[in-house]
């Protein structure tokens, strides 16, 4: 098998939730959450053996409902959070004003059923010790055994509405998470071995209509005091110390904004994507215009992810069933093939004369991946291997790909 050939795994369930293992580990691991109304929902733990090009899996039962979002603790490799659908019996339980309304945003939320409605809830879980990285069973044993998750705590949202996502503070002890529930941004402190969640502070979107968050991302910069959120066509920045808004891009996209990601190496740079088929890159110090715009997809763009080590590499996944790997070198931390700070070069005229004969690398699409036959709802990089990434389509197909070897060596050398 060629080094750059994809590895494909079928879950046999519909799925749209994907996250890499983020706590320090050498294992190439992804967690995938399923969506099924007929069977118990599951979290598939996918361990990729890079040397032998094979996948090992473990299955965790997630019996509380369909999984719409999944995120792994950056500090504890055994802890994760899920957002999931929970059916509420109208005869016995009414939650706030939303019980009178119609149906829902893409991430779940309220849906009309015959005698019930659906609330998207969130919880923090611990996986069994035997499936933590470095201690998983053999593939044969794992395929026949489903393990049970241990519930650590609920992120109680009965007063706030449906959860869109849960995002962990990127550094620290894994005790702080942000959840987005309808028009509320909620900051939680996880206490007592994450067995209790205390609401530390919150803020709300103000405005006309039923404003709802669709996604959020916690910045790894500024001592982890900033979070970006998306609602409708807007992108907003928040200071977690005061829970106040610090910037707003009112019409970041022409249609709904689906996802956000911060450049890990340039503190003011943020990527967004949405239903206008575009991916945009912003400098949050001046949000009047995007720094760059990509228009390579032909349908809604659901996901955008910067590479953690080489920020010129950007992944996107779309309802056009394609995954695109782009080389955004001009707005990366290495725009001239070497590391520079934001303030080092205000324009190209400041480059040394001997450098001028060599033009800087150009932004380009590196590769378009077409192994999926359905909408690609999630893409993400491995935390353990910067050259490897996974993509997930709604039909439950997980594809693991590598950055083309020629580009890898070009970046390294």
C-alpha cells in the first residue's frame, strides 16, 4: 500500500461527531459518536497503527441519545464530553419557553415528535481504564465487547436551552469548559474529579428574534481568556474573565456560520466557514474585511481546522462530500519559508536584497479527497501525528489520510 493511501473504516451507523484524542499521548486516536434512533448509540474509539496501516477499535455504549458533538479533555486522556439528544415527554416535563416552539437548528435542539420534544443536553464522561491509550484490547476482543461510559456530571442546561457544543480550555488542568446553549454562553468549573459542574459565569446574545449559537472555539492565546462563537452570519469574540464581547464580525458570511478555528501559532488569526460555501481568514484586530477567502467547495462548509504544528495547512470538510487540504502559506507563521512574528515584516520591501530574487510560496489547494459518498460533517488533525488527519461523513465512513509526502518533506526541509 502506498504511503499516502487512505485508510477507510465504516461504523455501520450514521455519524457526525468526531474529535482527536487531545491529552498527551503517543497514540493516534480519534473518537466518533453515532446517531441512531433504533439502536443504542455508541462512541467508537479508533486507534490507528501507522506502521502497519491498520485500525483497532473499541466501542463505548452511549445509551442516553444520539451524539451531535464530542470533545476530549486536553488534560485527562480518559475524559470526554458529549452533546446528545434527549427526548422530553410533553405530558410530564416542560422546559422553558422552548416547549411552545417549533423545530430546530442543525445541531439538534428542539424537534417535534408525536408526544415529545427533543432537547440537546451535555455531559462529561470517563471511559474505562482498559480502553485508555496504551491499554486497549486486541482488535478481536475489542470488536466483540462494548464497554460502558461512566457519567461524571451533567452540564445542566434546563434553564438555558439546547446545547450546540462543549469546548475545553486548551491548557491547564481540564477543569474549565464553555458550553453554548441556544443564546447563552456558559463557563463551567469541573470540580471533585469532574464529578460536579458549577456554573461560574455566563453571558447571553442580545437582539431580535431567536438568536442561537451554532459553534464556538476557545483561543489557545491570550492566556486562554478569549472564546470565539458563531451565530447566524456573525462571529463574536468574548473575554472569559468578564464574559463581555470584545469584537464582532456582523456579516462574516453570507449565510449561516458553521465552524471556527484559531491559528495555533498566530494569536490574532481566526478561520471561519459556512453555508455560503466559503472559508474566510480574519485578523481579529481589524475585522472589517477577511484577510483571505477560499471558495473551493460547492456546498456548505461544515468544518475548518488548522494544523497544530504547521499552520499553513488548513483542512475543510463540506456537504459536497469532499475534504480539501489547502496551503495558506501567505498568512501562516512561516510566510517566507521560515518562522516570523507578526511585527517582523510589515511589507515585502523590508526583506533583505538577497531574499528578493526568491518569491514567497503561493497559497494553493494541495489536494482534494473524494473517498466520501455523503456530506462530510467533521474533519480533524491527529494530536499525535501532525501529518495525519481524519474525516467523517454522515453515512458513518471514517477516512484517515496523510499529508502528501512531497509536501511534508518540502515543509520540513
